[in-house]
C-alpha cells in the first residue's frame, strides 16, 4: 500500500510538471498567463486534440497557478490522469484571466479582451505543436462557463465541441451553433449562477433546430463541475467528435 501511495504521488507530480507555465504576448503588448499540458511522446509525428479549460472566478489573478488548482483542479486535470491520457492523449490549455476581469461581459455576453487573447493562444499553439485542427474542444466552469458560450458564439466554426458548466450565454447566437456538439451541465438549485441561464441557452438551441446535450442535477449548490467532469460518458463523447469544417487529420 505504501508503494502504491508513492507511485500515486509520483504520477501526480509528473502530471503537474507537464503543466508548464507560459505567458502569451499578442498584438499591442497584450499578455495573458497560461499553463499548457503536453502529452508524453507528442513528438512522434501524430497530431493530438487540444482541450481548452476556462476557470471560474476563484482563479482570477496573475500567479499562473490558481487556474489548475483548488476548485479548478478537476476541470483542468481530469484530462491528464494516467488512465485518461492512455485512452485520450491530448494537450490541455488553461489560461488565467486577470483579477477584476471576466471571460465574457455580463450584459452583452460578448467575449472580453482576455477571452479574445485565449483565441490568440490557440492559434499560436496550433503553429507550435502537433495539434489536430479538427479536434479542438473548449470547456469551463462558472465564469468559465460563460466564457465557453461567448467563445463559441464568436467563433462558431472553430471548435469540435463545447462543454459549458454552470454558465450562460447570448440566446441570439443559437442559430449559428446548431451544428456544434454541446453538452451543458448545471445544478438545479445553483445559488450563484441560476439554472435558468443554461435552460435558456439549451432551449434556444433546440428551438433553432439544434440537438445539444443537457444534464441538470437535482438540488446541489454551485459546484456542478464536481459531478460533470466525472460523468463516465463525457470523455468518450468528447474525443469521438471532430470538426467537419476543418481538414481531417490522421488522429
């Protein structure tokens, strides 16, 4: 048992070490800290999926650490466990929004300047790493859930799938998203982000002709991500999807 514990700790350290810190430098001296997880052996000539994880309000700042720890640990690390990397090797991008900032503006639900920088990071990573352009996925929780809806609304053909957790968006964007695979999650009694936010977006998508997946947990508080990211079918569903609007890849 002690040996197993040592191995487990070693695996956790290895996963953490692979979340390397970087800072994005964009046009006009724009910057944004981010962490990037790289799958083992990615230099083998194959192309790999990229998962973009948008954190919640607790991780706002500039330490380039909060977005992969605390309440954000599950959402950033579920993809990087030894078991899941063996089945679904992928890159994971975890950017950090500045203190006082948002991923999406509260009234218009449009992408903030920080979220637009995330789009710039994705473009940059595609140039630097063997990322499959048709297998780029975005997910996020709470503040990050709003960010997911804003990002896919602004770039509806950019992603292969989206997983917004306890977030909300602009229902007027629904017609442009009906062909994008979406699986949203929310707790029915969420006291921070009302469940009406997800219900409105899912209702608008279905009214426009889309077929999004939606899981609403009975009761619960704000932390629906604890259950959402552990749904047994989430990863198989996500990694089976490809963006038909981008060129096919060999992986």
